[in-house]
């Protein structure tokens, strides 16, 4: 079999499995998730030893420590996978939900029934725990999954795949419901994203480069975000203490996440008052500040922010700061530079808060709170398969619902159209 | 300007207008729709004379009578456009709706706000009334529109465009909110579907060939259906009178529409009883019947249906009939041959009705009613921009909601993430 034939075969199997999953019962899916959790728990040694193989190979290949850290499947992370599975089992089943079943003037009743998308292709990089997390979310939403992890995690992923297969078999679901691609041939990704007949959506997770490449080349709809250039705007009607607390938290609670603030906008009337104490707090924890000309008139010893800074997702202890005239100027800057991930206003002014909520064109828009809350769990979705900054289909953190569609159901009693 | 530069310029203008529309108020949009309706009413003579130019050119080019009929903009159709605009003005504004604004354990409140998609590109064939209908739906949902009609309707479309521009100007909305492409160069379509920076969704309306070509070549998400191969399955537990009435209506109420039944499936236990009276009714109105071997054992004088028949959208007074063992066989046939548009079961059996609703993977699934009801107006959507047989973003008849997305809004009071 050529690689293309192999991938088409995997796709065909996934399509067939998806039809069985579409008819599967809630209990069966939940039992499968519980069984997979049990398997992972029983196979801790095998998982660890497979992961050690990957870690060793990674060290020999000279992978950097951040990558090795993401690759590591320690006891805590195995426990995390197990708890994740159990938690997803405990969520309500989104499939089959019928809403808005209302009578129409003709006498028919029309509503919507939630259905799975079909086959989900997940392309991710080094974190092996994504294998279990993503498979579980897709399984719960009755989608078949084709998973393609990073080649550096191949042994870990295959060890997890064995647990998933065992769990599926135990409850009588087809093992093709979750397929973890065995080949490390990079061309497999190219094939996977070119099979609209067998794959209904591609979810790429990883670096901007990977996601950009996939989006440009795929023939399948994609749920994605490229990066997170998140802003916090401190309005001149902001509460001083809330502004300091939120702006500090949004930057420093974690540096490497996509919902971390990268640019702070400050209304000019409050800039002198608030920038000095805030800068002191940032500097204390080692955040490098870069500012516009007006900012540097206040914080005289920081670097000048360039045009490039406004376009950069640092993912690091660096913050760019810009003084803006008012909320209009803030919205303008955000709609120009934001990656449409998450943007925040800090204000006590009702009208300006409402204006910001309405006019900022981002997937999450917040008032008086840290952008770090932009997350499926914090939003009460129960889980998150990814974040979308697009508008088509899903926007913002994507939970089970984003893996579903709705068909119309129409109930009549012999009704005919006049 | 090259054609590409011209199209990019149109796209850029649409994007800018979409940002103004996103902030526009409900009243302003409704007033614009009312003003456009007034303009159309005042310009009836100009519309008719522009349309006469198109009709004459069409006749000289030898267009067939069906196409000339679709092209015609008579008084009734102008009135139809006017009433359509007024009706869309009377619908609730979908934009800005906030739903599910609930407290989360952290104390933040999270909900969803409905927002426009941005810029909608509509590509359609000969019917000039689509120009007003589509523009109105997009305007009501705060989207900018780029419309590209058939070259044979160019004068009619430009006359309608003038009314739209006048209406927009009257209420202070930018005329670039609705742009009807002036060039009849076919390459303009190719450019329009390759501008993801400026166009957020493409809605192609017309023949299967046009839609297939656009779907294959576009870099922009598409809302579409290729065809309507709709089925009605008469179960052996069907009520005899309802079955006859619904199966007759689904085929004969109109032949040329996408929600017309093309294949009738009949459970074998009821086939002998029901096929003869039903065939008599069809034959009486001139419907040609084609049947499987079992059907022809009952209706001995009809043609044999071939494999091709099950795959054909006749859009004509032809019906293929197949006798199937039971509901399982019916579902299997439908999930194999249906175009996932609309499929119907006629039964009094609760379990089989539920099974059919769950397992048939079509955008509309019906019990005891005519497939001809699959329509945005009949479904209470107030209007319809098209029908989608895809699962991503929108499925089934697409009204205003399908032209929108939802962003997350998060309200806090100085909340920070722990």
C-alpha cells in the first residue's frame, strides 16, 4: 500500500466507524471513556516506559528542554488524562438534543436535533496527553477520530492508543472509532488534510507555522487559532485597584499561554497615575516593558516599542504598552492588531463597556476581568478541544458543541404543502 | 485597474463597510430596508425597461424559455421583492443577542453575543430578484454583501442595485454595504472566491455545475447544497391515507424544486396494497414511474429503474420507486443515495419514527409530512438565503442566523485567575 492508499483506508474505516458512533447510546460512550481510563491506569508502567523511549530519542536528537517537558508523560500527567476521561464521561451527551420544536402556521412542528460532525482529524505536536483528551471529546460527541501526533511522541501515542482500543473493544464499539496514525512519515499530514470525503473537520494544535501551513493547504474545514495577541485596555474610568490586579494577572499568571496579555493599552488621562505603580509590579517579577513614545515619557527607562511589537505574541515575560486617547482609539488599535483571540476593557463606565463588548471583533471580549479566563473549562464548557478565532462554525473556546452540527427535524400528521 | 485589482478594491470597500454595519443600529437597518422597498416601488418603470433589455438580449442569444422565465422581472415579481424587503425589516434583529450569560465557579459571567460574519459573497444565476432578497438578508444581519448575478441579468441587477444604493444613502449607511458587480467578465467569480481576506463566506445559488466548480476552487467557506435527491419511505405501519396524500404531494406539488421527492421507498409488506392506488394518482397527472424489480412485479407496465435513477435529481415529472425490506433497508438506501437534503418516513410506529429521525443523516429529516415543507419560510426562519447540506456552520435551510456567528462575552468585577 502506498501512503496515500493507507491514509484513504484509514479514512474509509473512520467514516464507517462514525456511522456506528452516530447511533451509539450515551451509556455505551460513557462506559468506553471509563474503560479507557481504567486501561490507562492499569498500563501506567507501559506508558511510562514508552514515554521514556521517546524522551531518550528526543534527547539524542537534541530537542530543547521546553519540548522535552511537553513530551514528558509523568505520573501526574497520566493521572490528568485519566481524570480528564472521567470528567468528559460525566458531561451531558450533546448528541440527540432536540431544541425549539415549535408548531408552524402550516401545522407541522419544526425543531433542531444535534448530530455529530462525523470524522475529526486532529494534528498536534509533542504533547502525548492530547491523544487521550482529544479522542475522548470526539468520542463523547459521537465523532470518529484520526489522530496524528508529533513523530517525537510516537511510542507514547501508540501506548495510549492501545489503551483506547482496549476500552472501545470492551464496550463493543469499533476500534476504528479512534485511530492513531502509526507512520511518522510527514506526508501523512498532507494526505489527511486532502480527504474531504472521509474527514469532516481538521483541528490543528501547535505552533503558528504548522497551523498556517495546514490551513493554506487543506480541503477540509479547519477549527483553529493562529496565535493570541491579547489586549487589556485600562479606560480612564477604570477602578484603580481592579485595573492593577487584572492587568498584572493577565500578563504574569502564565507567560506561555495564548490567552496571556501581550499589549496593554492605557487611556491618556489615567496613564501617569497608573503606569508607574503597574510598571513597578511588572518589573518586580521580571517582565520587560516596551512602550510607545507617550509611555516612555512616563516610564523613562523602558525600551521603545516598534511596529513589530504590536504584532507580536511574545509568549514570554515581555509586555508592550501604548497610551491611547480614549476607548475609540483602543478599539481601533485592537481591531487592527489583535489576533481576535481575547481582548479586555477595564472600566466602571457602562456605555464604554457596552461599546467595547459590541465593537471589538474578537472571539472573546471581556469587561473587568483577566484574559487568562479565556478557556473552555473556565467558560463552563466542561472541556476544550481548541480555540477558534474564525467566525465560521465555532468562535472562541470549542467544547463538545463545536464538534456537532444540527439537523432539522419536522413532525407532521399527514401534512401536505398547499 | 486589472480585474484582480478591481475585485480586491471591491473587497476592501466591503470589509470597511462591514465594520460600519457591525455597529449599525436595528432601526437604521430596518429603515434602509424600507427605503429600498420604496425605491423599488418608485422605479418600477426603470426596472421593467432594464429587464426588457435583458430579456431581448436573452431572446437574441437564444436562451430557452425556462431561463427567460427566471430572468423576467414582471410587476408581480417586483411586488414580491418589495414585500420581501418589508418582511425582512419586520423580523427581529439577530445581531447583539446575548444568550446563556451565566455565572461560573470563578465568579465571572460568561455568555455569547451574536455577531455578523462580515462580508458575504453571493454568486447566482438568472433570477434578478435574488439581488434584492439576498442583499436584504445580509443587511439585516449586519453583513456587507458582494453580489455577482448572471451576465444575462446585468441590466436588471444594476437597476435594482441603484435602488439599494439610494435606500442605503437615505439612512446614512455606506453604499459599499451592498455592491453589485458591474463587470460581466466571468473571471470576476474566480477572483471573488479567492479573497479570504475580504470575503468571509460564499453562497452560490444555481445549477449543480456552478456550485461544484465554486466549491472546488474557493478559498472561502461556502454555504451550499449541490442537489436535492429527496426520499419518502412508506413504512408498513403507515396510515394508508396519510401515506397516499404525502407521497403524492411530495412529488407533484412542484416538480422543479430541490425539496421535491425523487425516490419513493415502500416497505415490502405494504407494497402491493399501496402502490397500485398511488401509481394511479401519479399516472393521472402525468408522472412517469420507474421501479425496481419488485415494484415492477406490482406495477407491471412501468420502466425498470437503473442504478443511475437512484442517483438522479429529476426536477421533472419522473419518480423512481423501490421496494425495501424494512426501515433498516430504507435508512441504508437513503444514507447511500440521498443528497442529505430532506428525507421522510411515513409511519404510525413510534420506534421506527424515532430510529429514522436519529439515523438518517440528512439536513432535514421528517415524519409524516411532505418534503416540500423543507424551506426557510415554512420552518419559521422568516426568510432563506439558501439551503446547506453540509454540517459545518449551517445545516438545512439557512435564515438570518446562518449569516451570523457568536462571540463570547465575559463580565467580571476585577476577577483574576488563580
